[in-house]
């Protein structure tokens, strides 16, 4: 019954959007993938099926972003150094990889020239050579401005520091390790035909193929819905898809998901991290991924983070062979919502666990700071803290002791991430006072002068 609901909303999107071919895949950690194809490929030699390939457009940017972060983690680049330190560019060399990944470097949207009239893109060398003919349409760090040119430059930067081509590096460092065997740079024989569908009739015109050459790192790839759903699951839950961190450490993917800017100054409905689009869904749920568009094709590839009923590695990809059907981009979010509504993850039973280490048992319980009450607890082998009045869905702060300094802990996530928690003990070894981010924590509600609130005015 659940999959019949999925199928119905997909069929409605294909019919309402008048999409010649639609391919959908839903991935999750606790079920086999669900895949559906609807319509016709437009390729007589290869009828529509799960292995039909679609252009995924700007979803390609997420792959380039991961390649950049790999290079950063290996010490080949610094996200905050100018790209001119790595590439010999004639202009705009002060832009940083961090700003280019978040589309806040001010680069014009496309390479120099009317590339969407000529359908001819510059090769890698010409892309860099003509950078001085491209505008910096906004000052660096002023605001969000989407740029294919910016991600293309990053692709060439990765190629330069690795000593290869973007295509080679992509295959060796992402596609092969993750087993994304249906994701290719060039159109394979089983590619669907992309169309522009007439707005006032049921006619459709095949769109011309476009080779992006040096702009390839921004939008070149072809893939299947199954491959892309797995890719979105990696961006959402790398600890499940890539547990050994062969492609990227889970902490680095988490860094990529942190919102650096909003795409609209008033709506705040969509954010951008390091190469990733972030769509808040309310109640601490966010969809992470990217949309893509190329002549005749639209793609939407997202995973779901957080929320009740989420089984982990929950992701969806919707690929369509119409360049104008917004239903493609809407369907992916609807299916992710339906997945947790109709088929939530099983609730795991609570079980007795070992007690907290003796060194931290006197920390557990209620403490006060700045007049507010906090609760410190030990769960899942770690010390946690939260405001006593915090809603249940707010993640706690999590602490980890510093090496050889058990009474100094680092906040590794949540409130005051990065700050120290220092413990002060009495002669018996019990913790009687703490300082977190330098704020004093005591067992009693006190003013900043150390007097108890219950004593009132003296």
C-alpha cells in the first residue's frame, strides 16, 4: 500500500507536468530501493527502464564540491586562500574556494560569451584564459549569486592540484569507490531524449545535445535515479553509505551541510552550504542536495536529515526528460515526506546500558548558569547537556575529554560547539563547579556576583 501511494503521486507529477520520461528512486537504510519509471525514453533502441540515463545538470556541482573538500582534507588547498594561489588566472584570483562553493564570490553566472545561444562552451584552458572577460557582478561576500562559472573554476582547480583532468579524478575518487557505475560524463547509448514540451499543445521538440567542455564540473553528468538516490543518501548519511570514509569523512560532509547563506534575503526558505542546497522542512528537518537543469532535462536529488521516523540514508532522486516541468523538483520533497509518514522507521526499544564513568557521575543532573537551568546526562557513551526547557527535538551539546586532561572537555556538537567545559572538584573528587565557554555553572541558581537567587536582596 505504501508503494502504491508513492506511485500515485509520481504518476500525478508525470501527468500534470507532461513529462515524456520520468525516473524516480527512493533509498533508505532499512528497505530495498524503490524505483519507478513512467513514460517513454524517446530512444527507440533503449526503451525506458531503471537503467535509462538522464542529464542531471547542476547536481554535478555536488560532486565537484566533494572533490574540493577531499583536496582540502588532504592539505592540497585551503578553502580560505585565494584561487590565484593554485591557478594562474588573469582575473578574480582573490576569490576563495569557500566563497565559490557557497556562490558568494560575486562571479557572473556563466562563462564569457552567449554560451546558451551558441551552445558552445569553452574548453578548460579557454575557460581560465578568458576569466578576465567575465564580470565580478557583485563584491566578494556581498550576497548569494548562483554561478556556473564559479564551480567550473573549482573543477579546474581540483584538476590542477591533482595533476589530472576533472573527469579522471571524479571517476577515481568518487564514482568508483561508491559504485556509482551508471553515472558518466558522456551520454551513454541508453540515454533518454530531452524535450521542450509545448505550453499550448501536446507537441514536444527534442533539445540539442550540449557538451559543456570546461564548464563540465558545473553541470555535465548523466545518471540514473538509483545512482542519484544513493548519492543523496551519501550526502545525508555518509556514515552509513561510506562508513570507512573512503570518499570523504563524515565530519567533512557535515561541514558541507552547514548553511553559509540564504538564497533570498526575506524568505529564508532555502540555504546554501559548501556546494549543497539546504531546504528546511520545519521541526529540525532539512532536505540536503541539489537541483539540476539542462536543455530537455530536470533533476532533483535530495536526502532527508532528522525528524521522527527517519531510518537514516533516506534519499530520493527524480529525473525527468522535460526542461520545464517544475513537478520534477517538487516530487522529490513530497516523496521524502511521504516516506516517513507512511513507512516510518521502526522504534528501537530502550535497553539498560553501562553507567557513566566514575569521573563524570558527579556531573550528572541539574546545574545553573546565567540564571537558567541545564541538565547534564550520560547517554550513548558520552556526556551531554541541554537547557532544561529546551524542546525534545533540539539536539544536546555533546562533550569529549581532551587527551590526558579528563577534567577539560571539548564541545563537539550542539550548543557552544568548539568551546571548552572545565570541571572543578572538591577534595573528595566530586565536581562542584564547572565553566562552559567561560560561564560559571553551579548547583544553585546564582547571580553573576555568586550570591544565591533565593537569598533575594540584602
